[in-house]
């Protein structure tokens, strides 16, 4: 793509400035980066009313879209900020400051020969582009991780959250102006047209992280030469085994569906072993329906609980992101695992059982970034894992996988220091041997 329009040329200049700022940021000591994060947290607290007012304007503009069906209730839920969510955003920034410095970690320290020493050191990626819908709280999570890891950042939020994102980035810039971190290191894009230009900036952007549907992630992957870390949809399952504790299983089911149904780690399908279905389904469905969940079931589950709506084949492949849950009775653990590996999105899957053999089989054979036993899928989150925050959840097999924190924003380089060493003495008929002696990591 040629950068010929004024908008594309402007974005090119922005990308250049971010790259320059990232170069400066990457050499700052950890104390300076942490100080910048502290200032951001303080500024967010001081600007809470302005941020919530901007979000209220976004919500007001989105309300007619929800009423007309143009915007889902799930997307509206992700868009909404309230004092509690804002407080969580600020806490997340402060949690990132407590994490170890991800830059300059020595992974290999090895003497190749006397006076010839090799190190492998962690370094920032450079410039990261993140494209996401709604979720204004993602701005602070991603910015905090980028600053801590020494990376420049190009953010593109959804148009439905533009006022909220602009207000938050403005606060971040004000805070960075009082720190050693260049404010230019964090930039917000606001138009859909900028996405295409961003995807062409392989000279300036080192990684793209799209957060959205599978179709959206595939579109990004197919339209850029920049490496893409896909944060795709979460079609998560909970399997209630024959040996489950019924009360525990009901509580986990309700939490995994109801606690935040718009999240990608909420369950969409509940699989129930036929041996426990008569004891489990009635109280589980009652608890779900008490929380306004629409429960759809297969024929076997509807025979046990006639109030269930009929489920179709499409339900097994649908991420509702809403108060809707599909239920299927299965004959065995093997059938449950086959269903999950067929329909799952490799995000997070869970089993409830007191049978340790069944649990270990499930944990070993389910192909997902997160596989849980006797706990809610809602724990699949960077903050809850102790990462401080996350830039997304990767459902790819290559690392980073699952919630992506600081480790996903650094790479490494090899540093070799010698004393006039050349390769020639180590070749030929009587080559000088290498010592290959591992030294203490610093």
C-alpha cells in the first residue's frame, strides 16, 4: 500500500515518532518507567470524573444502537465504565509497577572460550499496534505493560469507545509529560481508515495484537506482513463429570456464566455426564434462570428439565457473550473431550470432578491455552494470574499463549563479547575446542 493520502502520511509520521520514543524508552532505568506508571495511576484518579463523563457520552451514543440491534448487549457491557471498573484499571497500573523488570534479564550466560562470553538478554519488541473493540479499560492495561516493557504503542479502539479512549490517553499524556518517559511513546488512532495504513507499516511496527472475533483476527493476519498475535473469541466449556460435587458444580457453573458474561473467558456450553445429570441439572438450571440466563438444552437435558429451550447444532459453535448457555448431556469423559476439541476455541476449558484420574486425563488431553479443574473459567485473566494486566489472551499454540503480560512484549538478543577472537582457530584439521562453560546468570 502506498502512503499517499494526508491521513496515511500523518499516521506514518506518528509511527516514526512512536518508534523514536520507543528507542528512548527502552534505555530508561526501571525506576523511571515505574515512576511514570505511578504518575499515570495518580492522574487517572484525579481525572476520574472526566473519564466517566466521556464514557457516559459513549454510552449515550451507543444506546440507540443497542435498541435497534446494531450493537450487542455484550459489546455495550464491555464499553461501560463505572467507578468500580475505573478503580480496577488504576489498581492494574499500580500492580504492573510491582512486577520485575522484564528488560535486561540474562537468560543465557556462557563462556564459549577464555575471554569470549555469550549472553542472551531480554529486550523490548519496539513498537506494538493493538486493535480492539469497546473495552476502554484495555487502554490502561496495554499502556502500562508497554511502558514497563519499554515498548512504543499505537492503539486503535472501536469507534463506539472513541471519547473514552481519547480521555484516557489524554490523561496518560499529561502524566508522562511529568516523567522521563516520552509522551509520544503512546498514541491513539481514532478512524477505521487508519487500520489499513497501520497494517502496512512493517518498517515501524513490530507486532500487531488484534482483539476481536475470529473473522476479525483472520482479516488482520491476511492483510499485513507484520507478525500478528491473535486474541480471538473465547468459546469456553465447563464439563460436569459423573463424580462431581453437585453443590460445587452449581456454584462454579453460575460464576463461569454470570459473573461477567461478556468476557471471553465466560462459558458458552455446559457439558454434563449422564450419570450426574438427574441430580445436577435441575438445581443448576434453577440457579442460572434465577440470574436471568436463557438456558438451551439437548434432547436428553430437556427430558430432565422440560423448561429448557431446544438447542441446535449452531449453539455448540456460538460465542454468545451474553446471558445464554447451551447444555448438552454426554455419555462419557471421552465424549466431552471430543466435543470440546471439536467446537472449542482453545481459550479456556474446565472440568468439575472429585475423580483425580478423570481430572488428569482432561488436563492432559484438552487442547487449550488454559485447562482448569474444580474452578471457574473466569480465572483466565492476566490480572488474576499475577501479571498485573494483559494485552490480550492468545489462543495460538506458539508462545506467548493464554493471558499475555510483560513476557509477551519482550524478545531477546545475543550479545557476544570477546578479546580479538576470530573464527579461524576453531576450524580446520586441529580446531581449538570451545569450553562452552555456563556461568552464573546475573
